[in-house]
């Protein structure tokens, strides 16, 4: 099991006690190449539910007739996860959504000067009035309600806190902070969530875009500051370059709360879930994707390989087995080392015939070949190992023959019997030939 350094957390931290609101079927539908048909939405919803997310957020039923009926179809699945519809802070949208069978509504409205000026054109006072009307309507329908401010990090702090305090007093289940343009850094996130934690008594949801590469770190900082709910999308899809990825968030939290993460989520299903969504939106899972990327558990450099073969925790903070993926130690390249080659020799059952010096000689040949040919496949490395063993056996025959009194000419003929042996004989240590 990997050994990780877990920092002590303060009493605000929710790192080992939070809920995931997966928004692949809402924010994810806003991804450039996304268009989910009904069957795909149902398949993704089921997979998310099986994986163990707490909530599934879907596109506003007011967006289109198909969006509305798909929302109803998802609700009819009877999933364990709660289904939330994401809506504008508008009574018409709330009415349409409340009739679909969802468990709750996620209400949002922009509060930054930019959005108030160029999007909906409302003053903070008008937002407060409209929020009150919509929230009270949703409550009257007996549904869970979350109220969120779009572009929170570019909004006036006093305006924002007054609005949150107001909706908290109305009894919303959650308030939401959204870094809509991905401008926030973890420190700003920590400060804002911590401030909000002191102002509202309800739960706190957070939503982070990844425009500047902080989406996972920001989500983690939010948890440390007391956020209770984190929005994610599978593979981090969403508007522009998306939001906090589900797998990446769990990888991050795993380092601090492994038992919580492994106990709550079906981590071994992550790869299949990602493959499903990647196919649905027509993308490849990136090579460096958290946990499931093709290179995520490939160890290459000789120094790394030796240590990993002795104890994987030396260069792994995540245990791939927990996520149902496998580790690879790549040995067929010029950065390899004799310890890695020895491990392969052992795997091939040749430990008794190839000693340390032999492993070092094979390593030298592998590097020499890789310098000329580039990366060598495992078959090629195995071939080089077997050639070495053959040469060694032939040399033993020669030495044995010489000791029995055969002429040096006969010995040489024996050594050069095979062409490959001839080619490589020059690289053999002379002492072995004598
Ligand atoms: C940051 C986010 O991702 S928020 C979620 C974004 N999700 C969506 O936009 C869902 C898909 N959207 C849609 O299908 C459509 O935009 C609809 C159905 C919501 C609205 O469509 P339309 O009525 O044609 O309006 P349009 O999209 O052109 O403009 C948005 C309207 O909502 C208003 N608006 C924008 N944000 C909000 C808000 N948070 N709350 C209330 N009203 C808002 C705008 O002022 C504008 O109103 P207008 O009709 O008076 O100009
Ligand atoms: O509803 C929210 O909290 C977030 C809305 C959104 O997608 C965003 O602001 O980026
Ligand atoms: Zn968003």
C-alpha cells in the first residue's frame, strides 16, 4: 500500500466527508463535442450511480423538449443517486423542472458586474427578489434547493455574502460558489469558502472551471475550508476546457483520505465510466489522465524501476490496484538499468543461469540497441536475454571442451556455430571465452 504524508487538517476540513455532484449530464453537455441521445444519457446516469456519486445534475428541462423528457427518463430509473436539474433563476424554468420528478433544483444567477451588465442585466436587489421568489416556489414543491452565484470570484464580496445570508435564512439546502471562468487560485478559494462558512449554516457547494489549471486544487482547497459538495464531470468535460474531473478529484482526495475514497466509490469502475463518456463525446482519454491515462502507472527510468520493483510506494502515491489498473515497468530503452533487466530475467525463470554480471551485460546490449533503434519491445528484450543465455551455454561447452584437451581451433568453431552468436561474441567478456 502506498505510504503518503497526510497533513493534519483543521476542524473545518471536509476532505473525508463530502458529496460529489456529478454534472457530466449538465456541464458536460456544454462540452464542445457533446450531444447525448437519450440512451447515452441513461447509460451515463446508471454508470455514475453504480460508481457511487451522490448526485447527478442534468441540463435544464427548459432547454428543449428532449432535455425535459430525458430528465424525466433519468428520474424514472430510480437511481440511488439524487437527480438535480440545473436552472436559471427564473420562475418559468423552475416550474418546468419541478414537474419532471427530480429530487432538487440547482438555481444559478450571475452576480459579477460583468454578468449583471452583459448577461441578465439585473441589479443585486433584483437578483435578491427573484431568488426569493424562485427559492420559495421550489420549497413549496417540496424539493431540495441550491442557490448559486455564477462568477463568484469576480463578484463583490459584500454583495455576495449579503445574498448568501439572505438565501440561507430562506432555508436553502445549499449555497454554491462557482469559479465560472477559472480565474481563482486555491488560496482565494480557501478564503472565500472559509468566509462563507462563517456566514451560512447550510451546506456549501463549489464549482471550478479549469481554464488556468486549478480546478482540482481549487476543489481540494474548498474541501479544506469546509465545502460540503463538489461539482465534477467525468474526464473534466464542460464549457471550454471543462471543470474538476471526477477521477482527478478522487485521486487528489485519496492521498489524504484513502479509506474514505475507496470505501465510498467504486474506483475500479472509473476506467469504464471514462471510456463510456469519452466515446459519447468522441474523444480519446488523454495519455496523462489522472489514474487511467495510458502512462499513469508506467515506470521507465532505471533508478525509478529498481525502487518500484522493490516497493511500488517509492514512486507511486496511488495504488493502481485500488483503481483496477495495472502498473508497468518499461525496460526496453536506453534509460533502463540492470535491476530492471534482472527482474525480467527472474520472470523468465532464468535467475539461476544469468548472474549480476550477466544482467549488466544484457543491459549494456539493450542500451546499445536502443541507441540505434529506439524503444525495444518486450519481445526484443526477451530475445536479447535468451541470446545471452545461449551464448553463455555455448561458452561453457567451449571451456569444458578446452579443459578436456580439444584444440583451440575446434573451440573457436564451436563458439561461432550460430550467426547471432558470432555477431555478439565480440561483446562477451574475454575472460568467459578463455
Ligand atoms: C455558467 C453556466 O454554465 S450556467 C448554465 C448554462 N446552461 C444553459 O444555458 C442551458 C441551455 N440554455 C438554453 O437552452 C437557453 O439558453 C435557455 C432555454 C436557458 C434560454 O434561452 P433563451 O430564452 O432563448 O435566451 P438566451 O439563451 O438567448 O439568453 C439567456 C436569457 O436568460 C437570461 N439569463 C441569463 N442567465 C440567467 C440566470 N442565471 N437567471 C435568469 N436569467 C438569466 C438572459 O438575460 C437572457 O434573457 P433574455 O431572453 O431576456 O435576453
Ligand atoms: O450552478 C453553478 O453553481 C455553476 C454554474 C456554472 O456552470 C458555472 O458558473 O460555471
Ligand atoms: Zn460551469
